[in-house]
C-alpha cells in the first residue's frame, strides 16, 4: 500500500470517551504532521514529528496527545474532547525537515464528531 | 507573519468555461508557492508548485505563475470539467521550521 493512510475515516465520540486516530505512511518520509481542518478556517498545524521526535506543538490543548512510535506511524490520542473539536483531522508527511519545500502528501482524513 | 488570501467561493462555472482563482500572499523572503486540491471526502493533494519568481507550475491543465511584483499566484484552467469540482487551497512555505501557511480554500462547482 502506498501513500498516507488514516483510520478511522469517521469517528463519533462522547466528551468523556478516549479514542485514537491512526496514520501510516509507506513513502519513506521522515517527517509527519497532524493538521486540523475546520469549516471556513485555514488549516491549523497541530503537531510536527521529524525522525520520530516532536519538533512542534502549536499550542494545542493537552486533551490532544500525539505519539510517533516510528517514522511510518503517527497517532493522535483524544480524551475529554469538546464539541468545538469536531473537525476533519488530516495527517501529512514529507521527505524531511525541508519537505514542505516540495509539498506534503496528505491522508484522506478522519472526520471527528464530538457529541 | 505569513498569510495567504484567496477569493471566497463558491465559484460556479459551466463545463468548458475558463477558470481563475485568485491568490495573494504576504511573506518574508522568497517563499515557495503551492496549490492543493481537495476532492469531496478526501485529503489534500498537491496540484502544482513554483519555487521562485516567474516560475510557472502546471499540472492536469491547471497553471499558476509566481508573480513577485504583485505577490500573487493565481490558478487558471482554460476549460474546466465536472470532475474539477473540488476545494482549492493556495499555500506558501517561506522557510522556518516546517511551517506551511494555507489559505481558507475556494470551492469550485462545475455544472454540466
């Protein structure tokens, strides 16, 4: 399988639940990202990992917890979310730390609804 | 800081019409510029890019020219198809640690 794969595609969770989003890439890329996409707003960068080390945390609330066990996998652990956290969560990868110069490869996203 | 401004949508065109989606930017230095496309239910796909002034990016009949004097990177296509219906995002990368700035997106609807 090639490209960036995200699971699940859709997720509905209550505010007291704990769930995780998964992202997997088979491109040999060394950098991975989580973005949040909300209606009528620019994409918001949440986390950046380079060679499995977190290099950026864009003032994201602690109810979002990322994990990068290896360069091919990225998780976003969710707990005690709020309804305003409902959005499309996109995973992306790039070749290396200068990868955005050449562009990202995005997954199809997880549509999260918090009820 | 860096910013990208796109025309608001939706843009509705008939099939085979000419398309222009405007994009202007503010950035320090000499950014790389991108257009991404997001089809319904999908993530973003890189459509084209340009890395220096006067470069023209092109792909699938779409074109955009990096205009430093007007800080613009307008997307054009000579004859749109129904399959081009999607949301188009303009973006820039001006260096700094892995920071890409996206516009808010412009929805294109092409009707037969």
